[in-house]
C-alpha cells in the first residue's frame, strides 16, 4: 500500500509539472549589444591610432636614413674627388673633372663679365665668399694631413684664409677647365650644367627633400658631356649617383606609405 501511494504521488506531481508554462529563453538586452558595438569601435579607433603612430615612426626612420646617405655625395663633392678622368697620353697630360672646381671656375668667370655683378659689387663679393666657403673643407683636410703646416693653419679660420689662393688657382689654373667653364652654357655645355646641378644638389640634399634628383641629373650631364672629350667615369661618380637614387627611393616610399595609411584611416573612421 505504501508503494502504491508513492506512485500515485509521483504521477500527480509529474502532471502538475507538465501543466506549468515553459520558460522562454532570455533574449539579449539592447544595452548589451550597444556595449559590444562601443567596444568594437574603440578597438578600431585604437588600431587606427597605432597604425598612424607606426607610420610616423617609419617616416622618421626613412628621413633619417635619407639624410645620413646624403652625407656621402656631400663628402665626395667637398673633398674634390674627380668624377671623370682622361688618361694620360704621349705628349698630353691627364685631365680630371672635379665638379666643385668646374662650378667655381664657371661662376667666377661669369661674374667677371656679367652686368648684374658689375652693377652690384656686393653680389660679386657674395659669390667669391660662397666659393671660398666651398673650398675651405678641402684646404682644412690638406692642412691636417700635411706635416709642414703650422698649428694656426690647421684650424677652420686658417683654411678659410688659404682658400683665397685656392680660389685664384682654381679659376685660372687648368687651361682645359677654363675653356669648358667659359664656353657658352646654351650649347649645351653639359659638363658645366652638371657641375652646377651637383653643387646645388650635394649642398641641399640633407636639408631639402628632392636634392637627390639634382645629384642624379648632374652625374648624368657630367658623364654624357665629358665622354665627348674621351673621358672615363670614375667610381666616385657611380657611388654618388647610386646613393642619390637610394635616397630618392626612401623619400618616395615614405611619402606614399603615409598617404595610403591616412586614406585608410579616413575610410575606417567614416
């Protein structure tokens, strides 16, 4: 009897449980979905900021590399390394084309007969001062290497004083150099044009982006113009041109990457 009573109670409780309404599954709240959307937006914003920071550091690194490489053409230029050489032949001396000497010789001879410098003596003195400043590093290096130089001559001020004689020696020295420097520039005088381009590009490549293009163009003009005289390019010319090309690649790569990243960031923000 006790067992039958227990079975009867279980059947009654089971029926009561079946009669209870089923619990509906909990639906996610609107607040929860809004919070998840906000978290996703925060993650996207953080990723954009991280990318922009990475691009800025990348651009700064490429800029540093470009300025570091720009020292090489400047050092080759101020140390007066020959870019083109005509080998010595029987009865003919060897001829060397040094871009700095050719540019200084050309600008000095132009200033002698130019109406602009005749009307403005200050402009002529500024040209001479600039030429002496460009010749000073080589005179300083020569004084430091020479054992006969006095201690006063081994300073920058002493080298600048010696640059006055170096200027007159450069302007009126080699007959071939003077003939090329005094030739009309519109022939076109490619060696003189190349020397001017190398002067401007080598000096301003570290400061102004794009000076490397002038170095490449100057090397091309010097090589093309001097080959007509039977000259051969030297390793210094190739080194300056290759380093300038690498600088152009670094500059263009950093600019393009920065523009692409900014465009992507704007698209994500919209």
